[in-house]
C-alpha cells in the first residue's frame, strides 16, 4: 500500500513536465526599443504572349525600423520608418533602378524614395503579431509626387502605382504578415501544428491558408516551418488594370522557415519561397483588340533578418 503515494508523485511529476512543455508564443517587446525587419525580395514574372516568354525580374530591398512608443494591454503603438529602400527591375528591353540613397531631379522615382526615407509612420500591432493598422504611406507618397510639377497625369499615375505596389500599405501588410503574424492563439509545444487564413497582395488579392509547425526549440530561439496554399479571389471577375479589363486565374503555394527570438518573439531570420502559376486573361478592348490569354509563372524568394 505504501507504493501508491510514490506512484502518485511520479505521475504528478510526469504531468507537470508534460504541461511545462507548452509555450505561449507571441511578442514581448520593450517600450523605447527599436526592432528591425531587413528584407530582400527577388521576384521573377514570366508571361507567354503569342508563344514567346517575356520575363521581368525585380529586386526589392528595404530596411524598416519599428520603435515601440507605447504599450496598451495587448497592443503595441509603434513609430515605423523606412530607413532604406530600393527597387531594381530588369525588362527584356533594359533595366531600371530606383533607390532612396539619392535625390536626382531627373529621376522622380528615386527622388520620391529619397524623400520618403525616414518619414515616421504610425502602426498598431497586437502581442500575437497581427498588424491592426499602418497609416501614412499613401498620403506621404501623394504629397511627394505632387511636388514634381513637370510630371503629367499619366506619369504620376504610373509612379503612384509602382510605389504603392512595391512599398505601399498593402505591400507593407503582406510582408509584415508573412514575417510576424505567425503566432497561435493557444499555447503549443514542439512539433505542434496550427493554422491561419490571411490575405496577400501580389498580382491581385489572394487568400492564403497556412499550416505552421513549431519544429525546434533551443536556448535562444524557436524555429517555425510554414506551408501555405495561395488562391486568387474573384477569379471570374475582370478588374481594370493599366486601362484594360484583366482577370487572373492563378494558384500557388508558399514555403517558409522562420527563426524567432525566444525572449522578444521578434523574427531573427526567415526564408520564404512563393510560386504562383496559371493564366492572365485580357478582355477585348481598344488597347488589345481581340484580347488575350497569357500563361503566367511567378516566383518570389524572400529573405528577412533583424541584422542592422
């Protein structure tokens, strides 16, 4: 009979150890501290038109600083600044490079990036890593673009579209969600899975279903593996793009491995690969009589670190 209390203690100890393996993942940031996301995106888009493939390659670099200026229960108020950003595009007919490192009156796009650099933006982020709001990007771009009186309406529209697609609020949200909005709602332990459903802006609005796994735990970091499916919303709907009615019948996937700081919950490193294929259909219109259906292949490789 005396063995039962010992057996009970052993079972209680095992239960305690098993319970201790569960971890509540999330952000644990400090007021006044600045955290960084430094990213490089290599993107290749191949469209086949009249039997000939046409590939556009682009490289987007950015360094974004997030300073915690306030903490409200489960929310962080942040001052966000783009400290550096650049865009290089390689077309079949030549290259174009835009950078925030220089202000060139003959290069409005680079001058706009130069003027945008270090402009403070306001963001609210939850402790679970969700971006509640980011405000100010579009208005800053608009104010800067209007400083160039030599640009006509079409040139302004082209620059506005390019800047918003590469560095605008939707692009910011998409990049942030991939890197930071990754935490489960409940405690998990090594090997556990959880899911999320988000939206991503690429060549249109997409729905992303992601499966996460806490693949490793060390003394200093957590490692998380992500596998996602990407489906385009409104596949049957033509949307006005560059003055033409266009619809995208595209699907794809995404794989990612993330290293998360064990103390702060901030991403230390992530490697992301996206692959999207399908067709883009242009409806009959004055710019393209008869319309066209073009096979499309998109591949993005993204690397994010906090090294600055």
